[in-house]
C-alpha cells in the first residue's frame, strides 16, 4: 500500500474559496443598521458579504411597519410604526384581537430620552470575534511566509473599516423644546393589521419622539458624495482582496474557509436573536396596566372605544368599515359609553359598560342587508352570459334528435 505523503489540507481544491468572502448577505443586512451604531465596528475584521453594507444610498431613518397610530385626543394620525416604538411595545407577544394598555415614560426624570445600540450586545462580541480571527489569520500567513494572503487579509479587513465609517451614525429623536405651552393629551391607539390593539398612555414629549415625529439617522460622514467614494473604494478593495486570496497557499485558504464558515454561522445566529437584544432603551420605562382577550374584531374595537371614552378617532382614522351598518353601530357604541371608567371584565366578557356589541352589529347588518345570505341585486356573470347567449339552429336540432335516443334508452 502506497502512503500519501501530502496531507489532506494540501490536496483539497479550494479554487472558489473567495466566494465564501461574499456569501451570507441576508444575515449581515439584517443587523447592518444596528451594527453601524457601535464603536466596535471600527475594528478591522473579517466580514461575510461586506457588499451588503456598500449601498449607493444610505437610510435616512429606521425601518417601519404598517400600523395605524392614532392620537385619539390630539387627532394626530400616522399609518406606520417606527422600529423604536415597536421594540418598546412588543406587539408580537399579543394574539389576534387582544387589547393591551401600556404606560410609557422616562425611566429617570431629567434624563434625556435617547436610543443607541447596546454597548456590549451580541453585535459587539461578534465584531471582537471577527477581529480575533483576522489577527489569527494574519499571524498564520506571516508564519507561512504567504505575501498574497497578507495582502488579501489587509484588503478585506480595510473593507470593513471603510464600510463602517461610511455608515456610522447616531439616532436622533425628534426634538421637543416647547415644554410650557398648552398641548392636548397625547395618549395614542395603535391598530395592527391582525386586529390587535394597544393603548399607550404617555406625555406629549414621548408621543412626539416615538409615535408622531420621525427619528433621524445622523451620519458621521454627512456628505453623501464622500460616502459614495468610500463605498466605491471599498468595493474595489474587496475585488482585489478576493483575487489575492485565490493566489494564497492551500493551507491558508483552508484556514480562511473555516473562519468564514464559522463567521457566517455566527452572523445567522445573531440575526435570529430577538431584536431588542441589540438596542439600549434604558431611558424609557414601559409598564403594562391592562390586557384583555377578545374573539372578534368588533369586540376588540368596542373594548378600545370603552377604554378611550369616544368613537371619534374610529371615524377619523377609518378603522371601521365604511357602511351604514357600522356607522349606526358606532352611534350606539357612543351612547353606551361610561367616560372616565376603564372597562370591567368577568369570565372574559365585558360587564361594564354592559352592551352586546356583536349582537348589535349582526342586527344592524341584517337591517341594512349587508349579510352574506342576502341575494345580490345583480345576477352572477355566468348566469347573465347563459341567458343572453343565443342558441344556434344546429344546437337546437342536435338537442331535439338526442331526446328520442334518451327516451329509448
């Protein structure tokens, strides 16, 4: 038996190992916004798919999701919910048609309400691990006397620095300066697409910073053209780094492949973590005061109406369907309100104010003929075509000839 003198590592073909340097874009893009708020991002490090950070245009604000945000006393209406209020209210914990009451205020009076990335969150530790792997690979390249590998690692590490420098920013909430003027009460109702409701009690400053006004990303490099130049240079460095890596010795390519596979797995794990792990929101205090579970949208809406003491916000925000039955239902709901009192539930049913909202809605739908069992004024399209379609003489003759045959059968 002939022994193989070269090791397994020397015989593995890794001609496309450079592809590992640009794979994993989805995981990197998921945490890109938060990672660009940390100082740890300035460390030279290996970054899977750095092209996820090299965009032509930068974001002006954080991501939003569809939801109706209504100041039911002030009259302010927004149709999107920002990332920061979503992290504070945590609507994903609620089931369909649930109603939750929250109180949001400053954690410490006199402390400015701020939003920033967690100083020692998962993203920071991931950046430190990436820096450590890069340093280990540089030392290994120096040990192997592999000049192309050193150049490749220097270029790839510099790409992460340039990408982070172009995107490094701070989150600035909307300013609130007029503290002595008379303002309306600022409680808001949040209506989510799945029928979940949240009633948030807060002052005017918190309402404007979180729900009414939009936050702003203040970048360290304010000039957009300078950022584009940095992104272009980083892109070219990424290309040359991959080319140099392809000319490194197999042992170094194998070590680089192992490092990138580990980093890709780590980025996927960090991206899959709950998003509030990455943020520092300690200046806000969130407290749940009430929560009710209902089975239908009308019941959830009636619970919120009873809590707010008015139906005006429902009409102005078009929360209810636009038809006569629902208009009458809102009129009846207004008559059954007990302003200034929170609804009381017993065994999952509202007992104060006492009103069967679902029975009232069914009665009004039947009254205005908006039920499924009421026939439409217009026949179906198929029926119209069948009635209007003329019968040809040939078809009539064939049908008459077929009748005796069917009788004989």
